[in-house]
C-alpha cells in the first residue's frame, strides 16, 4: 500500500488543540478577572470624562419656479437649481456649477471666514460672534492638543506670517494662523450631506452646547443658502445690471430728443415750409427709432427682472431646527464595553503567548 503521508505528520498535530488553549486560559483566569476589572474602571473613567455632545440638524430642498416635474430622479431638482435642464437634450452646462459641489462650498475658506463673524446668543443673553465662541472653547485644556503640541509640534516649524501692511498684497487673501485654527475647529463641528437620490440637503452640527448647536445649524444653513442663491443668480444679475444701465442711458437720450422735438414745434408753430417739414420729419423719425429702442430695452430689462425672480431658489424646509434635549455622544455603555473587551483580549493574549515566548527566549539563551 502506498503511504499517502510520507512526512509522518498527522492532522491532529497540524490542528489547534482548543481544549488545551481553554485549559491554559482557565489556569490564568485570575489575571483575566483582574484585567477586566482594571479596564472596566478605565472605561468608566473615560466614559464619564468624555464631553457631552449634542447634535442639531435641518433638512431642506432647493427649488426654483421652473422646476420640471418630469425631471429624472436623483439630481433633477438640484440640477434645475443651477440652471441645468435635464429634460432638454441640447442644454449646455459649461457655465454652471455642478450640484455635487454644494458640499464643497462649506469647505471653502471664504465660507468659513464669513461664518466666524456671525452672531450667537447664549442662554444668559450674552451676544458673541462664532469666532469669540470658538476662542472661548479653545481656552480650555485640551489633552490631545497638548500632546500634539509637545510631540509632533516640536518638529514642525510655522512659516512666518506675511506683512499685511504691504499694499502690493491687497489683492491676495491671507488667513492668520489663529483664524486658520478656528476655521479647522469650526469645520469639525458641522457637515453638509447631499442626498443625490432624493435631492435634498442636510446640515448637521455637533457641539457641547445644545443651544449653540441649534444656532450654528441656522447660521450655516442661512449662509449656505445665500451662497447658493449668489451662484445661481450671478449671471442673470450681471445681465440685469447691464440691461438697466443701457435702459437708463437710452431713456436719458430719449428724453433729450423728446424735448428737442417739442422745442422745435413750439418755435415753428406758424411755419410750414418744406425745410421745416423736412427737419420735423427727420426729428420724428429719430424719435420713433429711439422710442422703439427704448421699448426694446425696457422689455429686456423687465424680462431679466422676471427671470431673476424665477431663477432665485426657494428653499423648502423638511426638517426644522430644534434645540436637542438628548445627547448624541458619548455612548458611555459602548465605551465601557469596548474597554472591557480590550482587557479580555490583552489578558488572554498574554496568557497564551507567555509560555511560547519564554520557550523561545530560553532557546535563544541556550544557543548563545
């Protein structure tokens, strides 16, 4: 008979002896119990010392008066907001921003800088800006920030700030180190979620103060909507201003010509010569031409005003902002469970690895 196992190694030798492992763990059960007790205490301390976080949010849908009911699901309403007609085949979107960039608006430094100057009010009636509020929060002791400052921060060099008094730098935007840190902290407090399928935008803010979190949601939403409106109506506003400027110029020219015609008729009431009729016909022809041009410009100006009103987004709020009365973090029970699990894993790992590691070290010493 042919030996199919020439090496002589049995499957029993290759397999893990579960019973032996369990016996090893059971022999070290006291260590496991001590480890669980220690890590349970640590988990309780971490859970109780973790700051309480409240979450406020609002959900709204941007709409315009020319929204099409037959638009495809997904980005239909959002595409209509920026002037992209998904129902027309030949529409060009080269001059418009993608709706997917709305969340990027909130990530811009310009958006955050404007937010820093917005006003908040505390429960005590104190008025302060978001910048003051963030600076006040940053004044407390931050363990993570302290460790980062005196570990990684020791090896990083801050670049010197630019001399903003130099007039040649007026065309550039500079952000101070303090403002940049505040912007970073502010961005960690809020997030913008764009639901492509349903076509709505959700603004979420987390903060240690429930009342402040609801105010931050309102301010972020207001600034985001203002920015969307500005981007959406930028082109039509330019056309509206240009058409108004041209209309005002032609209206003044028409009024001057109108006075000229009246003065010419008044000064030649009793004259009916061919020269008079020729000049009068010339003035009246110019008057009619300028009148037609003025009416055309007036029509264009009115059409642009109508289009501006038509294209200005209207935001339908689905979920109103409210002051949360329950914390969203920390999940204290989950924190304790994680620490207890970590204690079990470390204790069991130590028990199982202790004997093999000691044997390896003994062999190494014997070989030496």
